[in-house]
């Protein structure tokens, strides 16, 4: 092997992931996100730095979603961070849902403000105060606006980077429509875009459904959701698309004259997708060597590691540069790691930690054979490929890796689904960290009983039926034994 | 003319700009930005909505700058909104400069925070607390990070949308280097990118120079700036690139081991470009008909207005659709305004108000002659163009419009430059709303005298000399008559 500094054993250990995903999930997650340089902790609990390695993922998500939103005629805008208290208070359920978590600005410079200002936990109230001014006639509809911004929710539960942070980044779309039908159609279109983003970028399958009345967005008519089942047996609410009905329209008096010159209130939706999605992806795909990045969110998709010896160094490096061009010609973003001071083994570990999808090894023997070795990050599979085929094969490997990651995540969910007819089956399955399918009578009493008696599991959603309605159940409620109304998924959740 | 509803005269007046740019600049600006639907006012003074028509400009700026920053190896990230008070207080000059304008979060939900949190007015202190952790060795340098975010500065001067708002959007770059030379080189590279953005996107020429000691960024070694002279005789600080020296590095103890294993403090820069730039552009180019958008920031570059009569409507619309394809094939973003309920005249006014660079008229005669009419927004010039040449000619018209806007802005500045040798010449020129070139001894006394005795004009910058140093002056100081040190620009300013 080449003569360069190998780190000492204990140093290596410190640099690598020292905790197993299957043993201590939380600690493992924490090591992944810090050692792969995704986040940095700060002195403010619940507020984290998105380092370039994670922010670049978010930028890919933004670009993808923006292009999807544009197809629906959505335009981007930016509304103020501050919401005057009286505006936040306008819609009753909304204010009750959000004020317990609001961060308040009370002073500026040396002065006390006459009215304190909320930092947006979500922007319905500040946006709809403008919508009221902009919407006059049916010709002004639909109005479809999205913003990418930071929001603050001062949760008092234990914060977890990405998953539950006090400040996070998201997009929030806010639309106004003439009819309920038009609005409702969009609720599902948006959820489809969200699903597509999870499927096509993050390589994860989704469960789509409705939130229960108890769990819906504060102020909404109903909430649709995407839930994703994770390897630690918890489900994560991955994003939501709300039909607001006319609740806010009435509270803010957002109305228009229809074609008969009659005044109508608009029908509204709001929908959001946040940086939590990155956390879900990390939980899903990463392993005990570090981060695993699905190829389509990786800003570096392949790294070339030359394996050099003094006598053949130039030949190998020259080959490595050729390999780089082959990959770039296929649109693959690639880095050549020609750092002199580190051994190939050290580099392997580092790039594995950072989750780069493909490693390309080029050594003296590969130069002789006019080939290179493609190694996949997710399964370690090695492929010896002739230089002429490298670009094509690397591209295929990236596509295959995307599919395999998706399939593995789907299998994980399928392997962990359980059905519960009786309550004791439910508690047992939850204890076994399963995703439980059950029938529910739709009463809040039973919903609360589930939470109380399973150690915190809850109804994560009522899955969609054939007509995108709430899937009906035939049997009896898993809690009370009365005739069931809906099929539900129950799990511990983030 | 076609038989559709023409708005009543007074309605038309209300919709158009009713105040002249050359008479009441402030009122005119306010009409432009609201009637072209660029901003909306909110209940919080100094906080505005960036509506889609302005936010889309900002997105173009972001894309352009991101690609330029990437060439320098800058990576994007996101740091928290909140800065603990003790962190903000770490660098003495910095805290003195910013605390008078800080918005403070003191409460969350029902609880009082034990330490109040500043909403970032700029992110040096929160970022450098992380930099300290990330930088250990010379191999970690240079570190070049940028973030796009909102910041809050609770200024007590009269707020003006875009130009002086309490919340604004910007990018802030923060870099750390091994040597002063390397850092300083970057300060000017960045200023060049900023200039390029003003020149190539916004079609405006720049004055580049140094801020005086009094006007530099709080905590910096020195500040370089771009200043832009506006039609109302005021100059606007358009963006700044600071060399921070080692001030923050020492306050935050950001150090590295150099190649000799010796501890060194890093050399740092920070640099920012904000949504103020849009305000400057609006002030510069727009006219008494409304907004004028430089073609490269216009998300819609051309609008086709068909001029239809009952008997030829289909023919004209079909031609208009053909014209649309011609323009799109040249990469021009174009809208076909086929709304039935409005007259062409009404549409002309509306699109002029919104600043769309080109209007393409297609009427029955144009169909006969196989042509269309290209009308430029900036000068009203009409060009009758054969269909076959339309794409090419429209593209040329956009390029020419960009150049003409730039040239006109440059001429404006040149025509308004004055030189002052004596103080009474200075006061006279300032009264005449000139951009005054003068010699200055470099004393703070004289700098303050300028402000006091000219009704608020100030030294906006010391322009660059041949070697990117401060341009030296030969004569005597315009204030005290002692030997001058630097040439300076003096103007009233935003």
C-alpha cells in the first residue's frame, strides 16, 4: 500500500460511527448528522446549522418542487416574518393551536413595542390579510402563491435536528379558489407532488391519508398527510396538504364577486413540506458506516479514489482524470480525491461517512486492464468496468441504487405491517415496533385511549380509499368493539 | 376598434401612475411598486410583502449569483435566525453598531426566556461560533460559506420598501482564509461579482470604492462598496464587501495550525447583497407609465397583444400563437394576452405598468403582411418585423434594450457629476442634487462638517485608485483647505 499517514486506531474509531443503528437509534442518528457534517449544534436548544452538505440536498428539493409547482401555476413570493398578535388571533382554532409555541418579539433596540409581534409559526394569517386586498373578482382566482422561508415553533418536546427543531425551513403554499371542488382537487394534486418528491428524489415510499379531526391542522377543514415508516419502528409525518375550507376566508373576509356579481367567500388550501424530510431520509437509508445519499439528492454523486504507488502515480492519476471526464460526460457530478496526505483506505471511510453514492477506484492494475472499479455505497457491490463503458455503467448504477433504496424502504414497511383486531394485539404490535393497521369507530375517546394505553402510539392517518376518500372499515373498532368506520394506521410517531 | 369594455376615464387614471417621477419622486416610487404589484404594505411598519412580480426578480439574481459564487468555491448553508445575546456581544464594535436596531425575542409561548435572543441583523456572530469549531488546520482553509436569508434591522428612520425596510432578504457570504493577502484578494473578487450583477442583470453602472472609517461595517478592518447614483439626485449604497481582518477571529478565537504546526488566527471577509438592489433598479429605470424591467430580470420578457375584430379574430389569434412559438424558439419568455374582456389599449397600459420589456402587436393588417409589431417598453420604439425574423429581432431588441438602459443610467451619472474645490461649491452642487467629486483630508471632523453643513449629504465612498487602493487626491481638502489625502464622492444618499 502507498506510504502515507494512516490515522491511529483510536482516532479512526472516533471518526467513524461508533454506535449501531439497530441498537441505539437516537445516538446513531446524532453521530450520522454530525460526522457527515450535515448539521452543527448551537447554543440555542432546538436551533441548528444546516451545513453545506445538508443545505445542498435542500436546494435539490427546492428546484424539483419549484418546477412541479410552476406547472400548476403557483408563483413564489415572500411575506414578512412578523405577525402582529391581533392578526394571529383572527381565526380561533388556529390561534389556539399555535400560540403555545410562538416566539414573541417584545423589544426593538431599547424600546418596548406597543404590540408584541409573533415570529411566524406558519403564515396563514399574515398572507390572508393581503389576500383580502388582492381578491375582488372571480377573475382574480385561483390565486396560488408559495413561499420558501424559515418558521419558528417553540416546541417543548425534546428537539431532534431535522425532525423536530424550533426553527426550520419549508415551503408553504397558500391558494384561494372559487369553488370547493377546485380547492379539493388541488389538495390531492399537491400531495401527489409531495409523494413524487419522496419517491423520485429521496427514494422512499409514502403512505397517504387523512389526519383525524384531532390531529388536523389548526383551522383546517381537513388535513391530508404523507406518513413514512422508519427503521426504528416509528412513523414520521412527512408533510401535509390542508383543505382550509372557508374558515380563514370568513375570519379574514376574503371574498369575490362571482360571474353573477354575487359576493362569495373563497375556498382555501395550504400545504407545507419542510427540512424534516431530510431527517426522514437520513433515518431511512443511512447505515453503520455513515450517511447514504440517494443519487438524485447527492450534489456529489461519485468520488474517484486513485490508488497510487510511487512508481505508477502519474499513470494512475492520468487515468483517474480520464475516468472523471467519462462520468462528467454522462452528467454525473464527480470529485477526484487526489489528496496526497491520506491513504485510499482513509478516503474510502471518509466518503462512505459522507454518503457519496458511488466510489470509483483506479489503481495500477486497472490502468493495465483499461478499467476502473465502481463500488456502490448502499450495498458495497463492486463492478469492474472497461473505461469505454464507465459513464454508462456509472449512470446505470446510480439509477439502480435509487431503485434498490426505494425497494428496501418499501420492504421494510411491508415486513413491519401488522393487523390488529383486538386491543391486546394492538398493544403487542406497538411494543414490537410495528406499523399497525386496524379498524376504528372514529370516536375521539377511542383515539385517546390508543394514545394512553399503548405508551404514546397514535392514529397516524386514515388511508385513502378508492375515491381518495377515507378508507372505510368493515369490522369492529379495535378499541371499543363497536362497528368500525375507518381503517387506520397506528404507530409511534415523530 | 374592437367592441369590449373600456374602463371609465377616472378609473383609468386611478390605475395608471398619477404622479411624475421628476416632480414627486417618493410618491411616484410608491405608486410604481404598488401598482406594478411588486410589494404590499402590512400592518407592521417597515415590513413588506415581496409579491411574485418582485420575488421573481430576486430569484433571477439568486441564480446568477449562486453560479458566480460557485466558481469561487463558495457553498451555501443556513444558520439559525436567533443569536443569543452573549454571542452578539462578543465583538465590541460590532455590538455597538447593531444593538440599537436589534429585535429581541423575550418570550416563547407563556414562558419568559432566561436569555433574550436577537433576531439576526447579520450573522457574523452566530456563524463564527461554528467556524471556531470547524477550523483546526490550514487544510480546513479557505472556508467559504454563503447563506440566503432574511435579516431584521429595526431602523428608526423613515422606512421605504426595498430601500430601507426592517426585514429584508439578502445573501451574506462569510469566508476565512490563511493569509491577509488571500482574504483581501477575495474582497475585490466579490465586489466584481456584485458589479457584474448590477451591470449584466440590472443594467446599471457602478461606482466602486472604500467606505470611510466612520461609515465602514461595525467590526470590519475596511469596507468596500458599490454606490449607484439615482435620478432623484441621491446615491444608494448598493452592496458591500468587507475585509474583517482578524477582529472577529480574535474575539471568537478562530485559529488554525499552519504548516509549521503554529497557531494562527484566520483572516475573514463578509459580504452582502440584498433586496435593496431591486429598489435601486426600480428607481433607476422606471418611468411615468410604470415599471421598466431590464430584460434579463424579467420573468416575462414579451407580451403578445392580439388586436382582434369580430370578422378576423381567429386569423389574428392563430397568428399570435405562431408569433409566440417564434419567440419561444429563441428562449424568450412570452405571454399571449388573449383575454376577451379587455381592449388592446387597456392591455397596453397594464403591461406597460408591469414593465414587460417587449410588446408584440398582431392585428389583421399584420396577418395580411405576414408581420408583427415589436414595441420596446423603455423608448416606445416600434419595429415592423416579418414573421420569419421575429425571434431573432425580438432577441436583438431585448439585448439592445439592456444596453440602452445601461447607457442611459451611465449618462445620468455623468451628466450629474460635479467637482467641488471650495466648500460653497460643494453645498451648491448638493443643493442641485449632484454627485460631487472632491478632495478630502481624511479627518472625521471634515467628514462630519460635510454632513452638518450640506443638509445631510455624506462621503459615499473613496473611489478605487489604479491599484485598487484608495484614490489619492492632489489638491486641498474641500472643507478645511489643508492638504487633501483622498478623492471622495459626496452625495445625499439612501
